[in-house]
C-alpha cells in the first residue's frame, strides 16, 4: 500500500505532523536524512514524498543533510514520484540569493542586498550602504544565523575582526539594507497546497536585531513546533487578512513547485512591503492557532492525505 514519506532531519519539528497523520489514520514513514544512501540502481517505493529539510541542519550536526536530500529528491523525481516541496524548494531553502532573485522576478520587492565571500569583499559591499543602517546575514541561514545590525562600516570591520564573527556554512555573507518599520511586528504568510492559509502577526518589540528589521529570527520563534509556551501576544493570526501581495506569492510558489511555505514581510513607514524570506520548512505556533481555531499541521496532513488519495485512485480507461 502506498504511504506518505516525510523527509527531514529534526524530530522536534516533525513529531506534530506525525500526530496529525495518525489522527487522520494516514499511513506514513519517517525518512530522517541526517545521513544515508541513495541507491540509483533501485526504484523508490510508491507514495507521496514531503520534504521538510531545513537550511539550519548544520547547527544540529547534520551538515550535509540538505545535500543528501537534494540527491534523494532528484532520484524520486527521476522516477516520477509525487514530491511535495521538491528539488527547487531545497535550492531556495538553502540560498537567500536565489530566493530574492525569484521574488523579484515576479514583482515582489526585496531589501537591497549584496552577496560577498571573504572579509575584504564584505567590507567593500558594506560601503554601498555607507551612511545608512545595514545588516549582515548568512546566505544559507535559518535561526537568525549571522544576523547583525550595524550603524557604520567601521562597526562591521570591528565585528569581522573580532571573536564573535560567524563564518557562513557556504561562505556567503549577505549585506542588506535595514528596513525601518514604524510598528514592531512582521507578517508571516502561510501557504498549504500552494494556496494562502493564514497570516501571522509576530511581535518584535523584544528587540531582535535581525533581518531586515528587528524581526528576522523568525525560525527561533517558530520552533520547535507545536506545544511551545510562547507569550500569546507574540503571535497572532490575523483575522480576514488580505493583500494583493498574496497573489504574487502564490505565483512564485507555483513557478517553483513549492506547495508548503511561510513567506515573511515587513512594511516601512511609507507602507511599502519588503519580502525577505521564503521558508519551505515552515512551522506553526500552537497558542496562536488555538486562539484562532486554525491549525497548520492538521491542514498539511489533510493536504498530504488528499494527494495520497489521488495517487491511489484507480485510473478508468
């Protein structure tokens, strides 16, 4: 019998999905890809494959999990298996550069960003923002990796020369304009099955000096998933949220064959939206969901179940 295969490297972020699949009596198998083998001489089993691989896997000792996952996804797609968040999703998950270029292609405004490799190159890139606040972040990020706010190039130089400097796992540091917002929150839009599900307002008044405003450490706030006892006011599902940007987001996801994602944006004082992250390993906050009566992991499980049903439905000639 066909089943749902869940590809990941972090049990904490996946156990709540498994609970939902069990609630719906859906057959599934756990594919934990911190290491493993891709046997190109064999065919993968029939089923629905859902990738929840994370860009921050190396922070948990799983340095090559995304690379292994890329090979597994290519193998699955070669054999025509149904893959949710496939090869293109993992490419975007591990590269902010690719994310920004793809967003801009569909008319979505992103913060001005320069990618640099090497300390001298980082300083040279930062000079383009001289006289303005700017931030640094890692190209392959997650969990707010490498995110720092600077008021001057000199402050950046001191950081790079000091013991606190974090070397990016792929060597690429991003230097990005700092978007100042009159309100201390960012918005995260959740998509399931490629369609908008809900938007979350995330309070950032706690002072996260992150990208592109005091809010980029969204991964830390949203994980681990499920029964997290965060202050309810920090996360609030926005009732009746709608904005024209949602149509553009859905086009970006469709063009890249991404079915499940969270996309984050911030507004500046003129009300201009700047989008700064596509998270294809999206997580949900339980207290905000309980308050609103909407449940992301349950919806994901239902979506996976619908895809499995399509696969199992007999073809009438």
